[in-house]
C-alpha cells in the first residue's frame, strides 16, 4: 500500500477589514474558495506562457512570401 503525503504551506494575504467582516457574515469555506481560484489561475497563467512559447516558435517557421503570386499562378493553370 502506497501512502501519499501532501505537503502544504501557508500563504498570507492582507485584506481590508470591511472585506474580512463581509466574509465572516457569509459562512463559506473561504480557504477552499481561494485555493480553487489560485489553482485555476495558475493553470491559466501556465497556458498563456505555453501559448506565447508556441507562438514565438511559430514565427520562426513562417514562410515569407507573397500569397497573391501563388494565387495568380494557381489560377493561370
């Protein structure tokens, strides 16, 4: 049997007192909400990073040429 141990750390955020009071007035599992938001946001940031890397590589592969010439040649056939 394999036992996975999940290590965690604490991340502290300073918020306005009014927001803290509103959070206390609305009983929600705020730690779960924040954790879920952070996980999704990290996925988005990683995806954007990957897309930028792919885009940068794609620029190097682009064929430079005038498409109008190719279209005319094709029509003349």
